[in-house]
C-alpha cells in the first residue's frame, strides 16, 4: 500500500511538471521566453533529473540571448541523456555565440556521433573549419599587406556572423578598419574588447594607434604605454610611441618659437615634425596649417598656400585651414578662391558671425577685382599720396594724349587717355576714392563712366599743374588752348564735381 501511495504521489508530481512544461511550450511558441523559462524552471524543481526540461529551458534561454545559461542547461541535459541530439547541436551553437569555436566543434562532432548524417551538424562543423582557415590566412595577409583592407574587413565580418565574440576575428576587424582609416570605429570596437578584458594587449595597441592617427596624442600615448607595460616586446606600440612623443615635442617647440616671433625657426620646426610620420594625416594637417601661418608672417604666401592645400587634402573638414587659406588667397588677390574658401567655412560653421562677415567682405573684394583697377591704370600703390597720383597722371596723360599719336596708334591712345582720365577723376577726389576703395559704389550700382578725359586734362594742365606741377605748361595746355586757374567743374554722367589742385 505504501509503495502504491508513493507511486501515485510521484505520478502526481510528474503530471504537475508536465503541465508546467506544456504551458512553457505555449509561451515559447508565442515567443514569451521569460514566462516559458519560469514554467520550465518549475518543471525542473518538481523533476530535477529529466533531460527534456533542461533542454526546453535551454531553448528559451537561447531565445533571450542568455547563451552561458543556455549552455549550462544543455550540458546538464546531455549529462542526463548523452544521446540528446538537439541539446548537443544547441550546445555547439551556444559555444559559437560565446566565441569558442573549439568547444562548438566538439559539440557538433558529438552530435554526429549520435547521428552521423545530421545535416546541421555537418554544415556547422564545415563552416567552423572554413571560417577559422580563412581567418588565419587573412591575418597573415594583413601582416604582409597583401590583401585589400576592404576584403579583410568582409572576411572578418563573415566570421563574426558565425562566431560573434571570436576575439581573433574582432581584432582582425579592428586591423582592417584601421587600414581604412575608420579610426572612430576602431576606438569603439577596441573599447568593447577592453571592457571585457582590460589587459588585452592587442586591443590596447589598436586603440592607441587609432587615437594617435586622430591626433589625440595624450590618450594614444597612454594606451600605447599600457600595452608596452603588459608586453615589453610589443614593437608596434614601441615604434609608434616614439613617433608620437617626437611629433608632440617638435610641435610644442614650434608653437613656442612662433609665440616668440621666431617665425622662420617655427616653420622649420613644424617641417621637421612633418617628416616624422607621413601617415599621421590628422596631425600632419594641423602641422601644415601651423607652418602656413608662420610663413604668412614672413610674407611667403605662395608657400603658405601650398601648405594649406595639403592641410585640407589631409582633412577636408578642417575649418581653420579653410579660414587661413581664404586669408592667404585674399593676400595673393585670388579673389574667387577666397570666396570659395569662406563659403566652405560657412558650411562647416553656419552660425559663425565672423565667417559670414568675412564672406561678405570677400564677395565685395571679388566684385572690386572684376572692375577697372584705377591704381594699376595709373601705376601707383593703393596707399598712394595725392602727389603720387598727380605725378602719375601727368606722365600718362602726356604719354597717351591723342594729339601725340597718328594712324592706328591714335585709337589705342584715345582709349588709354580716357582710362587714365577716368582713373584720375576718381582717385584725385577724396570722397570718390573712399567709396571706390570701400566698394560702396558696387552695392549701389554706381559707376564712374562718362568722364570727359579732355576736360580732366585741360583742367589739370590749365590749372598750372598746381601742387608741384608747373614748368613749361604753366597757365595752359601743352597742345593748345588756355585755361584759367581755380577749380574746373565737369560732369561724370550724373553728379557735378570740382577738382581743386
């Protein structure tokens, strides 16, 4: 009777455990993994030696991504039932998700021992073997620089799609991203690896290299130093650490020389820093810009422009380089290029009021450059004095007066004479010259045409060339006629002006 009662109680417990399993299956099918796990756990509490319950719970745990816990249940199930095929295969997949291809391969082989023709086990074992072989070959090719980094990256990602946490594949991916200059991606991925293992020398080195390439020497040197501390024979980290410190010291030396006004020495020092590592694009971009700034102080603008071109070539989003190049282009009177540089700077920093103001100035300078340059017409500098302007006009007006020319030369002389008179009419009038220099005339559409060059000539020479221009023409034109002294009114096509000398 006692045995019968025990059997009945056991059957009741078994039935209850089965009921929880059935309910767990319903939750599992509906993808309610948490509730399925709760039901399967109750089944295990009631009947702890049944492999099926551990197998069911491992499936729900796998669904949740709890691969370590799922693997533990699989191993327990296989301990209770060594021929539990599904759990052997699931255990192999858990090992893969945990980044352990050796453990995975062993479990797939175990599954094939149970069922030698199992397609999934055969496929997974072959995939592991193929992936590991490709990974090893690609790592060697990357070391020898005999494979394109794009291809290496694709192989690493293919392996990681099968074995997501495989360290070797993650490190290969970092190497490929580094070769592709995806430095921020390297920093992120290597950072994830270091979060799991702070003593991973390879991750420390790769992350240090990425920071170095980005120009963040402080953080890069810190990573490289830690990598060498863990592995004193780490040649890659040692070489790069030496370069980083050399560039940092030379850059600081150049900055100090510049601040002391020793621009030639500063430019030379920046040049020495540029020779240390041609592959350090971000830092070299800054060094080129710094050297260019020093060269502008020496009025070596052509060389400065070449350096700024290189700075922008290395870093297409380098705002300061565009601003400096705009200023150098303006100094060289490359007005269109200056406008283009300020427009690019505005794109990079749309809210910067100084940039917007500089762009407006550059656009006005471009318009000014496209009109007649009266200073060039008279052959005087832009800061010419009144006396210089008068002297230049006197010489050119006499040279190009139409009465001195005949034949084919006369028409050209008339044009030159008119141009010289127009230039003098503007530059000899303080108000008009100021408007011309500032470009205000461009904004209102005001021009300076309509000047009668003969009137200007007669007024100038008829006035005796007062202000130091007397001589044989005092009191009249050298080509006939007589004009009294004092101011002489004339029209420039809209307003009346009076020249006084």
